């Protein structure tokens, strides 16, 4: 199976989403299609029998074309037509490329590809794979594009034209109703037939120019059996315009009492809906601000060593292995390793830590972070889409494009919404014609148009995705990445959050605090233990190594070493066999554990982690290790309790040592002496007892538990394996970010429910009002112009409400 994300044009409401999804799902070979109105994307999974060009064709045929971009490359090394063919085939084989044209004379390749699916780097690699060198022609000074801003500018131009043409009609018609003297003066000064001709001319221009988009998209959608919001507007405004045109030019075709014109309704409808779309586009432009901020962190150029000289090149041309020079205050262009120099780097955008981090030879550096006062050279290790910043952007985009479980109910409703509204409008016209007062035709027309215009599937379609987009974007700014969209809904449903102790509740940088010798000489034993621990990757091993280094001990040569998962290490140094680990290791190896009991009890009372040492089968040493509790851990536990969530701690420590830390932090449930493979079982047991479980971890051995939890939360300072298994990633190591993640989840879901309530309540209440339900009792009939204003503001309300999530702050 293959998967591709399309950026889709022309979607304005939930009905559009349904049409696009049905068109894609109806294509043979497509397994799944997930369309998002807020991000205007379609994620499609399909088999080998389907190519991207076919899906692009399907979208075009449905009336919602895929956005594409074009990029030109200067290609070196082409000498004949067969070279052209090779480069074209290489590019056409790249996923997302819809067309590739290579020109031998100009030595260029022009590539059309799906927006967001490929980039210059991947296309350059494809050309290089065919045996040719290529460089993209790019404008390195361009800022990340806000598509919605340019769309808002385009709509604004149409809105201004529509408003200018609508204003005289609106002032004369509505002014005449409000001020009888004005109406009388106008009727005496201007012949009715002339004024109607002026209204006809102005309205015709309004519908044909700024309002053309509604007819160009709505009528084809209607004819294809998939009406959308544009179709409702086209029918409503079109009906008012056609009726008024008939009355103006063929008045006898209409009963005497119904010979009114409604040009002002058609004109104002178009103007108000354009106003709503302009406000909506401006608001939606702000929903993607987080992505633009992240993208704006990228450097545009960098100083690279090339052929013995330092030259400034676009970051797209940087390759793995390049040596880059960094001056004070510059952004780091790619992920790499410091080769020379020292400085401090502001990494707040990655870790959230406000203090700059010291960098020296061998230190890692991250793209997008900002150098301080020093100069350095660094080696490029990850470039383009492989940098941490690019991966963060990709995670946020994936989360923003996700469809939550709550959305499935909305999708079912919106699939039938527009056809139902059209049916209600037709029924409304029929009822007014049969039961309405004279002039029945005029009343029927006003009510039918009002029903068509006031109905707003846009609000329903935008209710969920806009909140997701803003919520996940703001979360990224706070250092919380939702890798999987459904975690946004799942996290606020958890009943218990389980923390792996080391590296999450504690600093993950343990130190040796006590050394108890049972037999032998302390420094000699410690040097042997440190030599053995050098073979281990465990943080405790680093603590023992540091202790030996502090004492200036020389480590002996280790002949053999074997790690025993969850137990420790067995090693040979000359004719000495050394066992270093926990009580399980000593019991397994049938070593007498009685000498360990007194020092073990003393360490447990102080909350220390013990490391037991046996030499040639005899207990010789107990080392006490302390991993300091993170300053924010207690606050995090208290904050979770305040939100009604229980807290558990999972540790490989002895029970007594684990319980000391748990009591100090106020943790509800402790699981101690847990083997790595046992963590997933603990998660399963917590699920059975409490319900939905969140698990927080940072190590390779946490991956099974992260994957089995309802929501896996990885600490970003942990391993890649843990991060890949998680649903949520905390960019820093602070446990308070868990509370922030929960708050983002909770507040976003509240926001979604508010939007959905508004969207459904709005339609449920106002469609009957537009149909005339208040007329029998109160004599009130809703004007289509008021309906257009209400419809326009409905979508703006939903997007504006979602934008409130931008004000979310970290938990503490």
C-alpha cells in the first residue's frame, strides 16, 4: 500500500469534504481517504494499481483540483535524447510527481508535483540517482507562504467590487423601507422601470464577476449530484435574480400581487457571503501560524567549505558531510556535530529550556537553533527532511490533518445535509404556495431562498478540524507534539497516568552516593566494577564510571562481558568472575545474598537504588545510587490529582526504594522491581483496574508499554525507539509538560464540542425560522439578506472560537 497527502483546492464546507472523500473512495484500488477541511488536505491510501496522476484526475473531475507546484532544475551531464528520457523517467517515478519535462537545449528539468508531498531535495536526489547533477532554481529569500493570506487578498478584491455595486441598491431599497419619505421621493423622481433596469444591471455584474465563483463551482456540483455550499448560494441568489429578471422584463408572467423584485437580496447575499469568506480566510490563515513559525526558524543560507574556500550557499544545496562555519548570532542550518570552537546555543524552540546550552567539540547542534557569542565549525549529519526541525514540522502537520473519532458523527450528518436542505427549501416553497397569504408566490420565494442561504454546512465541517489545527499548533509551541491525531481526543479521557521513574520523574543522571565494602579493597573493586559497567548503556553504569573517574582510578581490561536483561552484567577480568546487578541476578547465579541485607535495608530507607557486586561468587560490595527527583515532578503529580487523574510509578528499583520516592511525590500506585518486558503487563493491569491509561517513558525498554497504553507519551530527550512508539512527544524532559499535554487535549476537546453545539444548534434553530415557522404566530418572515449575514457569521464564529486556543499557556 502507498499513502499520499494531497493539498486540495475549492473546499468550502463539509459537503465538499464528503464529495472529495466519496470521489476518492470510489476509485478502484483506493483503500482509505481522509479529507480535512481546515488544512484543506486529503490523505489517501492506495494499492499498486493506482497512480497519483489518476487520483489527481479524480480530484479534478470532482471539481476540487489537487494543488501542485512547479520547480525548475539546472541539470548537468545530459548529452543526448536518451539522457532526457532517463531523467524524465526518474522524476516521474517519484511519488507525488504529476509531470516532468526535460529540455536538452536549456539543460533544465521542469517538475510539477503535489504540494507538500515532495521537496527540492528529494527531486534532486532522484535526478542524481539517474546519474546527473542538478541544482534547483530557488528564491532563498522567500518566507514561508501563507496561502490563506493570499486567498484573503483575492476575496477582498471581489468583496470590494461587490460592496460598491451593492451599496446603491441596498441604500435605496432598504432606506426606502426604513424612511417612507425617502421612498416617496425616490418613487416620484425615478421611474420604477428605470430603477429596476439599474438594479438588474448592477446585480448582473455582481453575480457575473465577484459572485461567479458560486455558480462556477455550485452548478457543476449540483449537476453531478453532489451539491455543496456553493450550490446553495447559487440556487438562492440565482432564484432571487431570475425571478426579479422575469418580473422586470416579462411582468405578465407573474401574478399581479407577486410582481416584486428581489435584486437587492441576490446582491446582498453574494456580498455578505464574500464578507464571511474573507473573514474566514483571514481567521483560517492564523490557524496555521504554528507551522509557519516553525518553518520560519529554518536558516535560508549557510557558509560551507567548498574546494578549500568558505562560500555562502542555499540550505537546499547542503549535503551530509559538508563542513559549515557558524558566526555569532547565526541560525544553525542543519543537524550536525561541532568540529571546532565553542559557544552557547539557544535551543528553547526545541527543548523549551530558556538557558542557552554550552557547545564544544563533539557536541550535537540542531537546525533552527540560534548560536550565541562564539564561532564554530560543524559537520552536517542530517539535512533537508531528515533534520529534527523538519521532523517536528511533519509531526505537527500530521496531527493537524488527523480526523478524530468525534468527527465520524459529523461526517455522517454532513453527507446528507445539503440535499436535505434543498428538499426542505422545496417543501417550504410548496407549503407557502398552498397555505401562504397573498402574494403567495412572493412569500414562497423569500422563504425558499432564506432556507437555502441560511443553512451552513461550513460551520459543521470546520468545527472539529480548525480546533485540532490551532490546538496542536499551540501545543507544539509549548513543547508538546501530538504525533497521532486521535491522541488529542484520547488523552483527555485517561483515568491514570503511569510514569517510568528513571528519566521522567527523575533527572535520569544518577550519581554514586554510598559505597559499602563487604570484602576487599574499595578502589580496586570500584575500578573493576567501572570497567564492567563501561560495557553497559544504562544510566547507572555512567554514574559508576564517573565515580571511578573522579577518584582517578585506572580501569582493568575486561575479557568477557554479557548483559542479562533486567538483571545486570556477568563479566570476566583475568581469572576473576564479576557479577554486577540487582538481587535477581544474585539469586539467579546462586550467590549467598545474606551479606547484602543490612546495607540494602539502609539504602532502601533513604530511597537509593542499590547495585550489588559479587566477586568469584562472593558478595563484596553494595553501591548506592541516587537519581535526583526533577524539581517539577511533585508539582506535576499534584496538578494531575487536581484534574482527577491518578498517578502510578513503574520502576525497576527495590520496592522500599521506590516507595520512598512515591511517598515523597504523593504517587497513588507503585510498581517496583519491574523487568523491562513487564511494563506492558503493568499497563494492561492498570487498564483493567482504572480504565484508559497514559504511559510516560523515555527509554528503549519503555517502547512496548508506550505502544500498549491508550496514550503513549515519550520524553523527547529519550531514545528514537521510544518516540516512534509514542502518540505524544514532550520536547523537553520536564514532567510538567505531561500536564500541559493533558490541558491542551482537554481544552481542545471542549472547544470542539462548543463548535459542534453551535454548528448544529444554529442550523436546527434558524432553518425552521427561515422556512417561516414564526410567521403564523408573530407575522415574522426572515429576509434572505439576514440569512446570508447569519450564515457568513456562523463559519467566522467557529473559526474565531478555535483561535481562542492560541491563548493556551503551559500548565506551570
